[in-house]
C-alpha cells in the first residue's frame, strides 16, 4: 500500500498555502486591502500573469505531495519516494535512453558503431529506445506523425479550455444572479471589473501549449535527453518546485523578523533603534555569498556526521533545500526592515498615533491597529519584487555549487551541468535552453505581476492615477 511522506518543505508549502488563503479571506473584509487587489485583477497584465503563475503553482503543489509506492519494503532506504507529479509524468520519468538525443529526435545525437545482421559494422546514429519507437519508418512517417500528435495535443487543450470556460461562466452567472447567456455576453464583450476575455485567451494559450507538449511527450522526448538519457522536459518541470520553494519559503522565513524589527526600530526609537540598526548593518557588511557558502558547508558536515538521521537521499536533499531557504531568508530581511523602519518613523509622528499615545493606549495596540495596517502595502510590494530575485539567486548559487543538492532537480543544476555540454562537439544546447525558458517565463510573469501590485498598493501612484 502507498504511504504518504511529509517532508519539511512539503509541510511549509501547505502552511504557506493556508496563510495565503487566510490572508485572502481577511483582505476581502478590509476595504483598504480589497480595493487595491480589485485594481490588480482589473488589469489585463495582472490577470494574464496570475494565470501563468497559477500553472507553475499547480505543478509545484503536485510535486509537493510525496508518497512511497511500497511502504512494506524491508529496506526503507531502497524504497523510492515519488510525488503526484512523478506519477502523472511516469512515462517521461521511466523512459530513459542511453545518452544524448535532440528535441523530438528519433535517433541518438552521436554516431556509434552498429553491428549489422550480416556481422558487419556500420557507424551511424542508433535508433532511440523510446523516442519515436512507434514509427516503423522514421524517415517517411516522422513529419506526418509529428503533425498528427500536435493536432491531437492542441485538440485536448481546446477541449479542456472549453470545459473550464463553461464552468467559469456558470459560476459567474450563479454569483451575479444572471442567466448563462447574459453572463456569457458580459464575458465576451468585456466585463468592466475583470477582463475575463483576456483571462480566457491567456488560459487558451497555456492549455494549447501544455496539451501539445504533454501529448508529444508520450511519443517523443520533447526537449531531448541529457548525458544519462533522462528526459530534459521532465527535469525542467520537476525544477519548478525548487524555484517556487526558494522564492516563497525564503519569504516565510524573513517576513516575521523584518516586520517585527522594522516596526520596533521606527516606533520605539532610542536604544532599540540603535541596536536593530547595528544588527542589520553588521549583517549587510558580510558578503552574502560567503555567508551562504559557509552555512551550506556546515550543513554538509553535519549531514555527513549524522547519516542515520536521514532515511533517504530525498530527505537529505530536502533538508539542504530547507536550510538554503533559511539562509537566504536570514540574509534578505534587512532591506525590508530598513523600509519599514523609515515608514514607521513617519507614521509614529502622525496625529492619530500621537492622540492614541496621549489617551494611554498600549504600544502593542497602537502597533497592531495603526502602524501595521499602514505598512502592509510596503510588505506586499517587497515580497512580490523579491520573488524573482530569489529564483535567480538559486540558479546562481547552484551554478557555483553552493545551492541545492546536486540530486535535486533545479534550473541552477541544469545550467551547471550544461557548462560542459556547451563545450562538446556537437553542442548540446537543449538543457540550457529548457532551463532558461522555464526560468525566464516564471521571472517575467513575477516581475510583471509585481509591477501591477506596486501600482495598485503604492498610495502615491494611486493618487497620481
């Protein structure tokens, strides 16, 4: 029987999902928070980027539900630990070739000596074991089959899009107390509050791309294979979880310290302000890369000396990923703390805060009721702006071998392994291209979304508009 396995990062991921859900419910009842979010979702760019980010989030959440297929195995370390994403992509995971193959290829990338039935040897490109194996005559059937599978994949994407569109329009009609046809006209001709037409077009593009790639992956290696024959498309999808974890769990680590210390420094002033300023100034004076490298080295030494505490290699890699998130959080809270200190210094001098102090209202109540709600926009803007920077930081750190564990799928590890591949002849370019494409799409969507959030939550920008 399968057994669910809860890694530390899995627990923190779903804790973060719960906190985001709680914040959404809280913000819906607060006009000063719900009004800017309505501005975000009334933007075409905001809606489009949210849909792109949702695809990444769904894949990351699927990869965060782990289980052991056979919990009754005698040797626990030999039991393979899989995720829901591994189960969904089992074809790509299990179909391993001998070595490199180009995207959508039917033969290996390098020539080998092939023994003929008559005993002679021919130097040619061998057929792949799985990629295009269903073709009897690859030379003549390849183009026609590729077109056929593309059309089937696009048809699957269109079918899912039509189903989701009907569900969305039906839910909107029930919520707005309209008939289905009336709500459909509003969606098609333009909703003044939410650009549903833009959202549905973006959803169609994503589903067309996903449906086509998934259907082709059942017959070919869409993005080729690496040195040991593993599917590069599978590696790129598995790396999404690592990128999202670095960008979100780091925020979860650094937010409490940044908010607490920043508000305390600006509100209490005096020796409290001096002590907090001295702390983050000292931390900023230490080069971040050196601090991260030292911390990762200490973690590796600890894991080497306490191997019995880790039941599998997956748990070792997960602990290193969690530790990396903590270190990045420790080194990245200082910027937000400085911003909150300056904003709190300004807010503490305003009339309503001075009046609350004169009436004897407690410091904790003033901070909770007057200071914190007025700095939420700074926190939100900083969080969404820092997300893309943290995703890129993981790639850079893995490139210099102080990032995630080498056994962990990540874009940084893919780029790191592509260094030697780019130096060989012929050049193996698809691993680097796949990692850069997926990372670029995530970072671009996050940056565009952060710009919309900044415009909606910054009071000065709202007043100008």
